[in-house]
C-alpha cells in the first residue's frame, strides 16, 4: 500500500476512525521503519494541529496499532500529561481502523512511501 493509497483511504473512509476521539484531516507520511501522522484534535475546547512520529504494528493480526515516540503541537514538542492525553487520542484513532475480516497480518514493513503487508487472505 503506498502512502497515497493510505491517505486516500483515510480521506474517503472517515468512519474507520469513528471508534476513537475525532482527529480531523488525518494524513500519514511513511518513512523507513516508522510513520508520521498529522491531524487536528480538539483538546479542552482548542483545535490543536498535531504531528506524531512512531511505529505501526498489528500484534493481533487484525487491528493496526500506532505507537508514538514523539508528538508535537505545531513545532513544539510536548511532554507530561498533555502529551499522554494527545498521544492516546491519536493512537486510538489510528488503531480504530480494522483490517477486513478475511485478512490476517503476520508482519509489516514501512519503507519510504509504502507499507508492505505480509500475511494471509482467507
């Protein structure tokens, strides 16, 4: 799946993210071994432009999990309880996108501009 395909999918299927708190305009930028996600989150009545960098995994073979290693509001890095809350919002939104029922992922590899998904379709 290319970066463009992934972003097109997120834009055309916002319902896949409905289980988590809303992240508007969610886009991803794929980098070797990691990904950067960006979007707007409502936090305590304020619209914050977030950018998080982290890894993507599918530990149960079905539900993608994003684990952020860094999160920023604009160009400022976040720390402490605000960072934890915002990371949870972004992580829940990305993790809410389940794969189709007939797909089981064994592993994924993030390269520059694509995600290689290894698994089975049954």
